[in-house]
């Protein structure tokens, strides 16, 4: 097993249950935050999830830290349910663990990423 595969496996053990597309949609409906960390070319090519906060991976911790000066307005408290979404559900696992290290204890990720969301037939908006 490669070092990155071991790191990913460890992250997923820490996360426990990762949500599927229908669970992610229900969390969003209940006031949770979906955070799309895909880079611009993927969003332009495949579209976006309506209502998801777009934060590229290199800014994630700064934008989601409720105590930070550079936080997004949506990052209101540490108890906020957050679902991190990447393209296929790999980078999002590592990112969700990083958010948990900031105290966002309800952070998780979308198993299968944006491609699973789209494959489930859920809403997709124009790229952006």
C-alpha cells in the first residue's frame, strides 16, 4: 500500500460514516453546508451543486474556521454539519479530517464525490 493510500484509509477510519448523495441532499435541506472543493476546470466542465459553497481546497481551512478572520459567512459555528465534496470522493476525505482538527466535529465527506451526486440524478447547475 502506498503512503497516500494509507493516509486515506486512516482518514476514512477517523470519519466513520461518509454520506451518500441522498444523505448529503437531506443535510443541505436541514441547514447543513455542502462545500465543493473542486478546482474551477472541473466545475466548468461538470457543473455545480445548487446551494453548495465553493471553496477551493487551498483555502478550505481559512474559509471554514468559525473563529478566523477570513471565514466565509456560512461558517457560523463548530457544530455546523459540513459535507466536503471533491470530484470522486478522495481528496474530500482528507479535507474533512482537516476540518475536524479545527473543531468542526460534524464535518464529513460525500462518498463518490460530485460524480456520485450527478450519478444519483440530483440537481446540477451550470459550471462556475
